[in-house]
C-alpha cells in the first residue's frame, strides 16, 4: 500500500505535469527533479498534518503550485532564446524566489 505522503506528493506532481503539458511545455531535467522533491516534501508535510488531526487542503496546494508554474512560464517568455516547449531551471528557479516560503512546499 502506498503511503499517504507518496499519494499527496504524486498527486501534486501529476497536477503540475498536466498543467505544464496543457501549456505546451515539458519540464527540463533540473526543473523536473526540483518539482519532484518539492511535491514529495509537500506530501510528507500533509501526511504529518493529517496524522496530527489537522486538515489538509490539497486544492489550495494545487492552486499554489499552478501559480508557481504560471509564474515560471511568464519568466520564460522574457528569456532570450528560451525554448517555447520547455519549463526548466532558468525559469523555475527564479520563480521559486517569488513563490517561497509557501506551505507546504518550502
């Protein structure tokens, strides 16, 4: 049986992947790894909160994650020569400085 942390984290990463695909983009290797780590960490936080009887707001976390990805895509448009089909480190990492700290991701 999969752990709740993995389920929450997988759900969030899958939502991110679907959103970026709907933009016509894909993750670069660095962005993929960073998002996998970030969503896994969020999943672990949510599992801990759930175990302590606190409510988990997965919909709010998903909306926040989508806002991060939209911000990264906006930044990518301003980077000369940035591939249209990519969401990578050059756009995601600067977007993270705008995004963090935001529970449960960072």
